C-alpha cells in the first residue's frame, strides 16, 4: 500500500492522539499544588493561559492539516484491499472538512460553555470526528462506511453532552444518540439487503451489479434504508428530529461544527452511494422526491415561528437538505456537481452565521432573535456578516447560496423535474420571510436599554470580513468553484 495517499488521515490520527495523550498527562487548568511561577495565579495554574495555549495549539495543527489536504488533492489509489478509495472527489471533500475544522477552531478561543478541564477532550473529539469524516468520504466498502459513520457520530454525541449546562447538553446528547442509534440500525438492515442481493460489499463491484437488478424490491429498500443513515447526518426528513434540540442544546461551537463539516461529509457519502447505483430506480427516485419536498417544506414552515436563533438555523438546515437532495436525485453529472457546489456554499454560509452567534453569545448562552436588536450599531461588521450569510442562505443574488441553488435547479430542469423546482422556489420565498425577520432584528429593532459596543477582536473582524467577501465574490464569479465541483463529479462518475 502507498501510505502517502492516506496522508490527511494519518495526520489527523496523530493530532487526535496528541490531544488524547494530553488528557492523560493532565490539564493545566486543573488545580494542583505547585510553586508559584509565571502564568500562575496564587500558586495554581492559570486556566485562561492554559486555554489560550490549547487553542493556539489546536489552531496551528488545524492550519497544517489544511496544507496536508491541499498537497494530497492530486493523489489517487486504493488502500486496505480496495476498501478505501482516494480520488479527486474524496480529496476535495477532505480539504473542505479540514477547512471546516480550522474555521470552527478559529471561534473556539473562548469556550465558556465547556469546562476548562474538558478542553483537551473537546479538541480530541473534534479531531477524531474530523478523521472519521475523512474516512467516510473515501470509504468504498459497506463496513468501512458504517464504522466511519459511527465513529463520527459517537464523537458528536459526546461533544454535545459536554456542555456545562447539563439540562441542555445532556438531554440534547441523549436525544441525538437515540435518533442516531435508530438510523444506524436502519442503515445496517439496508446494507444487509444490498449484500444479499448484490453478493458483494464493495461499492465498486455493486456498480457493475446494481444497474441490472435496480428495480427489485430488495435492492430499492436496501438502498433507501442504507441512505437513511446518511440522511440522519444531513438531517433529512424523517431523520431530522434530532436537529432542533441538538442545535439548541449543544455548545455554540459544537453546533457550528455539526452544521458545517458534518453536513459536508454527509453530502459526500450520499453522492458516492447514489453514483454507484447508476441511473437508479424510478421508485427510489420518487421516494427521494417526496423526502426532498417534505424536508424543504417542513423545515421552512417550522423555522417561521422560532424565537431561538440556533433552532431557526436548525430548521433552515433541514430545508437546505431538501435542496441538496434535488441535485442528488436527478442522477446526472450536472446534479452531482451542483450538490458539491452546494456543500461548499453551506460550509461558508453556516459558518458565517454561527460565528456571529458565538461572538454575540460570548458567555455561551442560547441567543434569542430579539437579542440581535441594535447589532448594526454595536458591531457593524458582525451585522453585515450576518445579513450577507442569511441572504445567501435564502438564495438572494449575487451570493454563493444563489449560485448553488441555481446549479441544482438547472440540473433538475434539464432532467424534467419542473414541478419539483417550482415547489423548491416557493420554499425559497417562504425562507426569505424568516431570514428577513432576523435581519430586521439586527438592523431595525432597538434594544430595550442602551447596550455597549461589542468588543470584537481584530482577527475576528478580519475573519468576518473574509467570509463575507467569499460569499459575495463566489456569487459574482463562481467559475473556478464550478470547475472544481465538475472535476470532482467527473471523478465520481469515472470511479464506477
């Protein structure tokens, strides 16, 4: 085996091992007797200094991880007796996942809602989940897919439950775990059906067998149930019940990670499985159309009445999973490239919105929409970033969100799904209403009492400005991103 092709996975395994060993050695924020030294308070370790060191270490490792992923983009090959595929499709998504981790760590400088003594565990679980997501996007074997998905899911279950406020975090973690367990059982049953009907557990081999037997009931049910585990990751109806409570109950930074890197990996694995199914079954496609419509409609209608900003973004995520399914169910290279582009858009848009949430709720609380009142005066750059990200989520031009929806809708129209596109466009109009409610609170409402300006650090201002610029510039000039998405989609089709 050529281990160089597994460079990103090896790097993130080493990073996770580093933070795991750090938890064994001891956390500098845990009080213990020692002589007074610099950086200590009253002879005890300074928790703030220890947290800064941990954050800077994690940030440095995550930045190096992006470089490792970029270097490996051109690599191709197989590992572990063909159970693991490395191609441009998987490497592009690994780069996106590593970028998502880096961005999330950028806003983890002051994790007030996770105990200081658990920061090493927090970073360990983040890097472990990132490693599992990378394994997931390259997995070419049913068992490797299942193991990777479970490792990433269990890491997230624990991350959600780490929140200081046990009434929120523990309850959300248990709900997340229960829905995830059900989805895992459904997926295992589907994989068993696929194996029994195709006689193989390799996706590449299935691609040669499934097109000829795709209309058999066992194959259709097996594919649908297998996709159920991935629908859970993407919060597609009916595996969406965890999303609102988990988004609300998890620490803000954990919620941001679930909404970005985890969703990108979910889109990748659904694309790989559907691509190997060939042209699919008409019954499977009709079911996916129904799931797409219900996810869009349910997510947008439920978001209208939300008062908690994270719950609103959770239902918005459910709606966006429906838009992504449109690009996937058309089963064409144009649809696949549109879904890949949409994954990039979701990463940038969701991160920008959650960055504002983290900065406003610096004490780790759940942010209510009414608390945005006067934001344009307290921090113009954060208000601008929030407005641009929400307009992009709504699909207003010229933003990356508009470009993503346009590509997906055009691919669907080319395949004759005109009614589905009309329903999606109606849902886009509905979503604009509740996004405007949030923007209205930030720009038009005044707080009940005067509030001081927000003390946003220069790096955070630069990050907010950069993410805003990316959202707008990628909407004006999406050509290079479209080319990248098309190259990844072509690699996906060639790998069948």
